C-alpha cells in the first residue's frame, strides 16, 4: 500500500460506520479536532464556537453532554465544565471582576479560592474576607465598589449555613454578582439558582464524580453569564476538561441519586452516635446545628451531605496523632465524595497561625462518611478514640 493512500483509507474508514448502533453508555469523543464538510460550515461553526464543535479546547460532544446534564440538575440555563474546581473558580473571578472591584468572601471558604482572590490584588481587585454570625451582617460590609459576594453554604470546615434569599436580595439591588460553591450539597440537595443566586460552582471531583478518579469543575447559571465565562475565563486560562474525565463525571451522575440517598442516611447514623460523646467538643454539620441553622437547613436542603468537622475536647497534638493513626476503616485523604471514608486533620504542624485566623483549634478534623456501612465507620472512630483519649 502506498504511503500517500494510507491516510485517505484510514480517514474514510473512520467517517463511515458499517453497522449502525446505539451504545448503552455514552460515547467518549476522544478527539482534538473535528471534520467540516464545507468551508462554509467551518466558517459558520467557528463564528460560534460556544455552540458548535470546532476544537475540543472549546467544546466537545462528550463534554457538552455532561454540561447539559449538570445544567438540568441544577436548574440553570447553561453550564461550562473545567479541568478542575479551581479552574471553574479562577475563570469566574477572572471574567467577572476588574480593577477597582471589591469582592466579599463570606465565612470559611476553600483555601485556594481565597488565595486566588488575594492574588487578584496585583490587578487592582480588593478582597474582604469576613466571618459573620448571621446573614444580615453581610450588608454592613458591602461598599459602592462591591461587585461579587462569594460564599459556600454550608461553608468549608465549619459547615455553617447562610440565607441564600437574603444574600440574593441584598445583592440584586446593588447589581452585585452572587457566587456559591455548592459542592457540599451536590446538585441534588440544594438549588441556589432557584433562590436568586447568580452562579453555582461545583467540584466534579467530589459527589458528582463519586469514585475518586477524576478532577473537574463546573459553572452553572444564566446563558449570558456562562457564555461570558466561557469566552474569557475558560478560553484564556485553558482549564479544559478531557472528554474521558467528562465521561467519568457522566458515569457518576447516573448513580448520584442512589449514592446521595445513602450518604444522607449514613451521616445521620454516624452523627447520632458521635454528637454526645464527651471526647468531642464540637461537631460542625447542619444536622447538629442550633435552631437557626436547623431552620436554614430545612428551608434550603433536601438532604445532608456527609462531610463534617469535629473538634476533639483534648487538644494534645500527640493524642490527635494517635487517634488519626489508629483509624482502620477511615483513611487519611485530602479529597472526598468517593466510596472511602476519610479523615483530614487541619493542623499540619506548621499552620497554627492560619488555624487561629480561621477560628479552628488544632484538634479540628474534617471527616467524610463514605459508602461503607455507617455502623462500621462509627465503630472505627470509637476504637480510635479509645486508644487516643481513653474509653468512656
């Protein structure tokens, strides 16, 4: 076979399907580029790459399928996915903020998101990181330059809830963007867009992926906002998810309702058996919150995520190490949302000042209840506490 004919033959074989089929699982369109039948088609599609397939750095059928599913689940007009949660966060802030703008970050937020907002100071963006006891306190921190209120509800580490409708109302009168990281609740247990929030961000690596085998992020909201973030943040910063990772996220979505129903029951079982243990000073989770937190949970959540925090009553660091190292079912790990239950101590030996600034004791541990039997998880935590802090 002549070399010059080889490419023609391979291309023709790829273009023609001998036998039609409909796969049960969605296809992985693992390609960088796409064919065009005519020059006119190429020009037309290139003029609107947000809605056509030209180059996978922009869009791709597998990625589009994931975006459509996430937009529907979250109740948004449009979704754009990214190579990581931080890709989604940085692209959103990069696109919507400009020199002279003020951003409010409320309560405990994913640390890298705060770091990126601080970094934007070199471009003239002013950050105020505030901690509030109730949602009404936010308004006192809004200035004429405030362009965005960014928050998590429940928040990272402390899992405090805010009143979404109050935040949306105070922001809309001043034309301020409202952005929530909704990863904790997943698109099933909370719908911020229904309550007036402008943009919801998710880490696909957590509940949506569900198997600890992908990294990705998503931005969901109205079409004009998402298209703006696509055209500027996504295309300029290049945080492009691969078709295979998008396919893994679609696989995760298929089992998301079953898994979320399971963790909702599991976390209640675990917390019911931990919340009165005298060796634990405090548990951070809406299920164990005060009356106001319970009211907000009832209003906004249709189920509970299984990530929580706990402060050990004894702050002795050596005992904390014994506790963590004695866990057998629960593993040490920095992410969450997969099968395996995890523990992540906040104190790393060199970050005490940071913990004090965040209002966390050195005995604070972030815990994730996975898909193992919840009673087995409780038994594991109890035996580890027995070794570290003594039996009760």
